[in-house]
C-alpha cells in the first residue's frame, strides 16, 4: 500500500499529499487512475520509459532552478 491507501504504483511520486487530503477532492481516485493510465501508456516500451524518465528529470531541474531563483530574490 502507498501513503494514500491504494496499491503502490510508480506514478505515486506525481501525487501531492494535499491532493489526497483536500476535503473537497471528490475526484481524487479518478485523477489517480488517469495518472496511472498515462504512466502505463508512456512506459509500455523501453523507449517510452527512457523518454518519460528524461522528461521528469527536466521538469525536476526546472522546478529546482525556479525555486533557487525565487529564493535568491533581488540578489541575482
């Protein structure tokens, strides 16, 4: 089981804790199902797995750079 009470899946890393805990989040399980289906589609082949890994890394790098830039404020 994963941290939000469902069977674990590699795409669980894409789900933010707040999405599972918002009281008004009635479509949470549907969203998780869609994210999992998208993940499975993109990782159905080795080439797809490599591409998804590369894209996720690029998104991580951009987010980290954005946070660093934001934290630096006017000093940059």
